[in-house]
C-alpha cells in the first residue's frame, strides 16, 4: 500500500510526560497537534497533562480537534490527567492502555520522549514484524532525536536479527 493510499483519521501519538531540555520539542509538539486538528485527524494519546503529552493534546483541542485519552487508574488517581479531554478512558494498567491506544488509532507515531515513549513505539514496531500491527508506524525525528535508534534498527537488520522489510517499513520524518 502506498502512503498516499492511507486514510488516517486518528493517530496514536506517543510522547513525553516531560518537555525535554530543548524548546524545539515543545514547539514541534504544539505544531504537530495544530496540524492534526487542521486536517481533521483525531489524537489518541496517554491522557496526561504534563510534558509534550499535554502540549500536543492542548494544541489539538485549542484548534478545534478531537482528543481521546487513555490513562491508567494509577496515573488518573495521581491527578495527571488533562481535565479538558472529554473522551478519557481509565484503564487498569499500561498493557491495556497500549492495546487500546493502538486499537483506537489508524496510525502510530512517536514524538521525542523518554523510556515509556521508546517502549510504546518499540512494541508497535515489534508487532509489525509479528503481523499483529498493520498500521503505519512512524518516528517524528525532531532535531535528529531518533538518529541513534534508526542506526540501531538498521544494524539489527544488517546483523540478521530483524528482517530488512520491517526496518524499511518504519516511517521516519523530520518535519
């Protein structure tokens, strides 16, 4: 399937509960959310109010878009949820959260983030190779953030630990 044939109505966006050290991460998260809303693409995300997670959700909402939050009960009880999200699903644990986010979305993209972001996009990418995820999976490589990961993924394929077709199927964009 060519990328132009894909009909993306919703994106699961994995991103940080922190803003990062470079203001470009916050700026790009806000611009990404605004662009999603302007194109009628709904956001599926972790439901939080902090970090780039909150930035992107607020940007989608501020620009008239729709947001679906999926948060664990533990995080919800710690009052980390973004109150503005009308469609907030509270689930029992992170595994259920990841499954539901993937189910609700037509595509998956990781913005710069921490270990949790890396784990989420790695699982989505891993499931592609198992045949459990046919959805487009992408890295938003802001300011070269994911360069080292891309090198590693290509190394895995080169060394025979990942099929090249799966390494090649990961979409990488910098804008």
